[in-house]
C-alpha cells in the first residue's frame, strides 16, 4: 500500500509541477515499499539516488518558473529547497557510507516535508506565476 496518495488538495494548478510532485510521491512510495519488503542495499541505493536526482531537477524547475516571473519571495523559497536538498543528500551519503540506516521515520520526514511545502509554499508561488502569466 502506498504511504501517500496524491490528490487534488496538492494541486498547484500548474500541470508540469503537479506531474513532478506526483513523481516525487511515487519515488517516496517506492522507497517505503522497498524498505517494507526488505529489499537489498542495491535496490534501496538505486531508489534513493533517483529521489535525490529528481528532487534537484524538480526544485530547479520551480526556481526557473519563480525567477522568470520575478517572484518576490524567491529567495526564501530557495532557502527551503536548499535545506531539503542538503538533508536528502546527507541521508544518501550516510546510507552509502554505511553510517546510517534508512528508517520509517526518515521516509515519514520526507513525505511530511514535501506535503507541507506543497500546501504552504508552492501554492503561494504558483498563484503568483499563474497571475503573472495572465497579466
Ligand atoms: Fe517548492
């Protein structure tokens, strides 16, 4: 069973970004499923690397959108992205060097951060971007 399901509550009304958020949900669910199924280190490593890479790709897509529209809170938003990217990379690095085990708490942290960020921060910039494009 997936840990989290995407619903319209998470929509930022920009299809490209919604699709990217769905993909992030899928990757976190994959990580959760692989852990629950007791998959080996190679599989977990693969999913974790994909999650890190996709997170970076997704954040840069959002940042380009915000910059293109001169979003006034761009800097604060980018700080949040950078902090999360740092965390995910740290998890990946520690997992790879064997100093750290993935746990349910980690997966829960990822999903809690992402869902809160979408609802509180992404919806704000997306409204601005949508208005700017129709102005
Ligand atoms: Fe964001």
